C-alpha cells in the first residue's frame, strides 16, 4: 500500500508503483492543474513539490511528475498547483506572475508557479539556488522570459524578509502557501508507512532515464525502487577517500558543504547539469548505467579516476575502475543481478587542480555536444598525474588513456599542450549527429582541452599562443 499526502489529502492506494505520479494526480485524483507536456521531464508543465520529513522538519524539492514513479511518493508530501491555492485570493507567487503579465496561454503557468513556490520554501541565505535556477526546468513557448523573470525578481525581493526560524508560518502569513502546510509534519508522522521494496522487477531509482523511454511499460510491471534505499545514499569522507552512494542525487552532491570545499567551482559546474527539477531527481548510478557517451556525471567522475563498487543480489561486492565500466555503446560491466552500490575517489590534495567544461546548444536543461573534465596533480613544477575525460567524441564516455600517459612528467607549456592535443585527436572518433558534425566535435574537444589549461594555469598558458583563429587545423 502506497501512502502519502497529496496537498491536504491522505492518500492510500494499491496502484502500481510504476505508474507515473503525473498520471495518478490527473487520472486517479482528477487534479488537472498539473499539465501533460513533453512527458520527458523537459518542459516543466508537470512540476510538483515533494516534501520529505526528517527530524520532524520537512524540506521541499521540485520534480517533474511525468517521469517520477508513484512509489517514490510513499511517505512524502506531494504538492500540486491546487495545493498552493489560497481560499479567496491568488497566492503571492501567482499574484506576482499576474502583476508582471507573465502568462499568456497559461499552459506552462502552473509549473512556473509551483517551481517558484518551491523556491520560496527552500530559499535561505545559505541556499545556492536563485529564482532563475528554480525555473531552469520550466519552458514557456509564448510569453517570453523577461516578464517571468520580473515576477521571479519580485518574489526574491519579498523573500529577503523571510523568518528562517519560522519559515512555514512566515510563508503562510505572507500568503505564499495555505494554512494546512503547518500541520503536514504531524500528518506524515501519523502515517503507517510500509516498505514497498521488492527484489523483483526493473530496478528504478528516480526514473529520469527509464521513465522517459518506458513509462507506459513500467506502469504495468513490477518495479524495484532503490531511490530511498539508505545503503545506496549518502556522501562519506574517510581516510582521504570520498564515497558516494549510487542513489545520491546531483542536488545532494551540490549542497554538500565538504564537496563544495573540495571543488570550489562545484556550483558553476553542476548548474550546467540539466535543470533544478532533474538535479533533484537524477542519481549518480542512474547516470552511469544510462551509459550515454555525454553523461555529465560520468565525465566528471572519470576525471577523478574513480572506483565503482558493484553489489550482487547475494550481498557480495566487487570493485572496478570506473574507466573500465563502459565497454561499448550502451554496454557496461554489470550483470542482471548486480547494481552499482557506490562510487569513490581520492580526495584532491595540495597542488591538485580540477576543472569541468560543457558545450551545449542552450545553457540549462540540455545535453552536451561535447563535455570534458580534468584532474591534474603538480609536483616539482611538473605534471605527476593527469586524468582527462571527454564526452560526445566516442561510443562511450572517453577516458583519454594515451593523452594522460603522455602528459605525465611533462612541464606545462604551450608546446606540450599542443603535442598532447594531437594525441587526444588520435584517441577520439566522434560521429556527426544532431548535436554537431564530427569535425565540429573535434574542434570542441580541442577547445575544451585547451580551456582546462587556460583556466587552471593562466600564468603558464595564453589563449593566443594556443590558437590561431585564422588557421584552424583540419581533421
């Protein structure tokens, strides 16, 4: 039995866990304010909030309900556009959208309103997200974003005065959310939540990959939900090793304070990964087994020379270098009775430099044409270790073994980098597709490779010395 609170209503249902949350909301509960758009998590018209109770406090995140399994709502507070409506007037977010003429046909507006309400519920002085981040996964096809951005700016200005110690009460008093929110923690505590886990069926974490492709099929099958499995969650730092559970989300990594200290530009890097809603859902393990040649997190962790721990159904585990995991296009070293348990890497020490780059057609909510990451350790003014990875240039996320080997022991200078780039070109084999022609991807691979050195060692490498804009080399 799946139990959760939908707005202010307790839900107890025997519906299949693999049914999408969107379909349950619209078809079973007849709440039509949450719209059906792309059914791929791209447009944000189906955005809802998920409230999770921990230590008697509830935290909210936005997700796209069209690719979220119903079973993951178990024990949570699910909020739709109907759930943020006030009894008499527009709430503060809705009023701001109205005042700034930020709606036209209105189809996308519920998603924007829910996303911005989620921003109000999570916004604080220590929060890394802006109102723009909050709506990075929402698309409007007719209004134009300036009016929406103005509405978001007005909301941000109001939130400056929020009482962080009594957040929910302040938001109720300021007409952001209705009164019933104050009672949700107690109501969730009173639910007798049952474990839905089964060892049978398709393994699903949060659905951002599988439910894009197989939502109809999974809605009728048994699924094995692992997104909330505590053994697959969390970020642990011990003995100079960082270990991350495979069901840890991108947002959980982004918000981890020690991770931010280790990677000072983490916010810049990970804000390039999809959108707010998808970062709240997408897991590391899911990204790895998606096996996309341009998987952002695969490229990120390849450059860290990571180790994967793989768990068998019988409880035994094995470890493999991440660079050995992907074998061919959409093929990897994982048996049907195995799953990725965690990924681990050595915490960067002094004189270690890390950098991530991504080029895509739009900044947010887009897959890369080419992406790249690098980890370089310097000792005695020479490269003692170099790990470079590239996406979009081969059938798998590419670990540049030959390039890495060439750079070891070298001094960083323009000539060395040019020689290394020629080796890089011999290691890759991009194809032409909708994200760019093969020659274009080779050019991007070169530019991103150079960008790592220009960004990390500006005193040693000058852009003008590497590139002659009038005479690009042909491949």
